[in-house]
C-alpha cells in the first residue's frame, strides 16, 4: 500500500489537491480585487465603484468551470501544485468570465444573473432611486460597460508572468470569446438559420472558451503542449454538449435552479444550437421562427413542438453521444488513469448539470 | 559642420525620424487589423464585423497624439529607431484609444466622432434600415461594446513582448483610463461640483493617459526609466492644459473643425474642469448648474456668463501658465537641446490645437 501511494502521489487525492488550488484561486481573486478597491477608494469613493462591480460579479460564485478545467489540465499534465501559475491563470479566467457576463447582460438586456439583479440593472435602479441626472438606462449600462472593461484588464494583469506559449493561448481565447459573442448578437438580429454557423458559435463559446482552452492553458503552464490534441477532442465534444444543455435549460429549466428567467433565448430571438437542430429535423419549427416584424416568438408553442417532434429527446441522446466522444478522446491521452476517470466524471457533471 | 552632425546624429532630423516611425505605426495598425479581418472572414463574414468596426475607428485618423508622445519619449531617451518596440507600443496606444472612443461614445450617446457617425449609431442605423429583430439601439450599442472590447484585446496583443517595467506601465495606464471614464460618468450623473476631483479626472485622463504615460512608455522601452520625474512634470501640466482646451473647444468650438457637435459636455451635464474652475470663481455659474430635475443646462447662458465673468480669459491664461510649467519641467531632464525644443513645440501644439 505504501508502494502504491508512492507511485501515484499526485493522484491519490485529486479532489483534495484541486480543491486546495481552487481555494487559492478564490483567495487570489479576493486579494487582487480588494487591493484595487482599497487603492482607488483613497482617490475617491466613486473611483472604487467599477472595482466594486467586478467584485460583486466575481463574488456571486458560479460554477468556476473554467478554473476547474484549467487546474485539472495543469495537474493532469504533472504541474507542480505549489506553483502559482495555474492559480493565477484560473483567477484570470474567472475575471474574464466576469467581463463576459457583465457585457453580455447589457447586450442581452438580462435582468438577473446568478439570482441577483445584473450590474447594469442594479446601477440603473440606483440612478432612478436617487434621481440623478440623465437617463437611468444609459447610466446603468455605462457603469456596466466600464466595469466589464475593468474586469477584462484585471484578467489580463494576472497573465503578466505567463510564458509566451500561454500568452498566445490567452490572446486567442479572448479574441474568440468576443467574436463568438458578436456572432450570437448578429445571428439573433438577422434571424439567421444556419446550423453550421450555430454549431461554430457553440464550439467557439462553449467548447473552446469554457473547456478546451482552459484545459490547454493549464497543460501549457505545466509544459505539456503535447496534450493539445486530446484536450481539443474532449473540449469540443463536451462544449457542444454543454451548449445543448444550456439551451435546454433555458427552454425548459426552472428559474429557481438556473438563477435566471426561463425562455430568455426565445425572448431575445437567439438562434440557439437547439433551435437549429430542431429546424433541421422538423419544418414546423422553422415556421414558428419565421419572423413577423418584431412579434415575439411563442415560447410555449416552441416548447410544445420541441417535445412533440421528439427534438428534445433527440437532443438528450446527442448530449449522451457527445459525452461518450469526449471521454474517448481523453482516454487516448495517456494520462494517469485516475485523471482519465476524473475527466469522465467532469464530462457527466457538465453535460448533466441540471440534475 | 560634419563634427556637429556626428555629435548629434539622432536629433539633426527629428521630425523625419519620428515621421518614419509614425508611418510604421500606421502600417503596423493596418497589417495587424487586416490580417485579423481576413482570418475571421474565413469563418463567416459576420465574424469579421467587430474587426471592421475597429478598423473603421482606427482608420478615421485622429491626431495620433499618444503615438507621437510615445515615439518622442523613445527617441529622446536614445531608443534605436530601427527597433520595433516603440512602433508596437504606439500602435497599441492607438488601438487602446479606439477602444476608449468606441465605448465612450456609447456611454455619452455621441452621434459623431471624427466627423462621421459613431460606431453604435452606424450599427443601430443599419439595424433599423434592414428591419432586423429586436431593438435597434440595443443592437447598435451591443455591436459597439463588443468592437470596443476587441480593440482593447488587440491593443494588448501588441504589448506581448514588452519587458516587465513597460508591461506594468501599460497595466496602470489601462486601469486609470477606465477609472477616469467612470468618474466622468458618475460626476455628471450626480452633478458633483468638486474642483479637486475634476482636476484629478483631468490629470488621470489627459495628463497621465494621453501624455505622461505614453512618453514614459517610450522612455522605458529605451531603458531610461530615470526620465520619469521630468516626463511626469511635463505630462501632468500639459495634460491639464489639454483638458482645459478640450473643454473650451466643446463649449465655444466650431463643430466643423472639431468633428463633433458643440456643447456636448453641457448636454451630458459633464462637470468639466472648465466649469469647476468657473464655479470657484463666480457663484452665478453654480446657480446655472444647480440641477432642476432633468432640465437641460442653458448652454448659451453658460457660455455668456463664462465670457462676462472673465472665466474664459482666465482659463486661457491658465493654459499659458501650464504650458510654461510643462516646458520648465522638461528643460530639467538633461535631454539633447533639440528634443527640449521639440517638446516645447509639442506643448504649444497640444495646448493651442484649435489654431
């Protein structure tokens, strides 16, 4: 038994080791943002407001999905748990996510995020309540735009010491995220029905941004860029499953569990991956989505047709197949078996996060 | 004569050398953004749209003030004109400025920038014209927010190879810019009359962001961090002059010359440095600015009182004194006399850019 423990010292307590690192990510986030808040507060309490908005969003929690994948990629690649590199990278990913959420909420006009009013709604409300000058909507959105900008800059500050290969990855990850967001907006406005494009957006925003690139960032910081192929196979398949689950949760989910209103994608005319798959399968769906001026989509009818045509059930099967594909891809990486098992467990967790 | 030419080889043709580098900055901007546009266009023409918005803003020209100061700081500090470092830094500063302008125009609801419709107004117009789904205003602002985000990321990509001291400066410059923008928004909404705070905002946004930090970035890339003190003295004084000129041009300027409507600060209830100085000097101004619900300020009356009370003339004198102070600060730096003269010339150019 002692021999086994010595042979696999780093995998005998995977959740424990990663848990310790995740706790350090939280500390890093708090320490960095609080020192910024304290610094700007000395200039003027108002100067600390955008920092406070960033802290507000980061401290709302969330799944910490990207840090989990980054740390897992780092540890599975043999990274030193005592190193600060993967902790900083994970904190940077979470600040980048705060940036994305704050701006996304403005762009989508979302009212709730992680169960609380979004940043722009909160500040527009304060503007109204205090009777400040100008338009409350513009003020709230302006504060949120700047707070998101600040989160983007802070995310980047934590990548200061990255080696060149990791910096390149970081640059690509940010660019893809923004282009993916724009495509979401454009496709919704133009009501584009293009399954290939919708799948590309899902790959870009969920596969690459949320899973593949965080994994590879961790592996790169551990010096194992050779894992790129396996992590790409795993990340892209699981990313598509992630996006399909997201779409299903938005369409059929319980707002109490998701922390945001149901049917928001429908309200915003989002041509989600779910809907494009549905259109491919049944012409009735297309008719429901055909635009008629600014008439809102009939969310209840769409839900009903998604059920009746069997699209919902098919998408559930597709999610299962994508998880299998992700697990197969990671199995070929030659990782320590304990890590292969852990990645399979993570795949299930992500694809069935509504359970 | 040959001896003199040999003693001062780098300063005998200052405008020429800096002009060559400025031309390389334009090439770098074009080459970088066009390669991004080409790359994303392959995915989908819509994926290239945020890149095209960045190109649109950058290619509108502008004074290239920050590149000029960055290159001047670099060359005055003895930087090698053949090096790419200051060219990349200058291109990064210009992309950062594109980010700031695009987001600022959304936040201020500006219609024109550099004589053409702002990015959000352009895209809102396209949305309306094509009868796309959703609200045109939200679409236009969403596209602009994402385009600004992309410009921020691109700016950062060009700082990839900076040495640590320059990276730290770059980080501070971006953070200050965003905090300064937020203070502008907050002070306008709350109609804060606080000359010290308004001066701090001017120092932050104009002094540090536009002059001092670009200069110091150039000098740091040339390995001369010892110039920090002189450049701070020059940059902060000249920055205040710059801001006062900006305020005067907004209040009294000719829209044909400035490329944007006159009196925008008044329309947005901006508590500019000009107005805070005016309030300190004459109580009538304060009465004009006292808020009465959302009633717009009476721009013509404010202009009239600024003239009658002599505030406009006093501010002109202050600008002259600030230029003197800037020139004195730079004279103590021990630069080559040709550069001392050039910095004096730049100070006049910046402070009297309406002429």
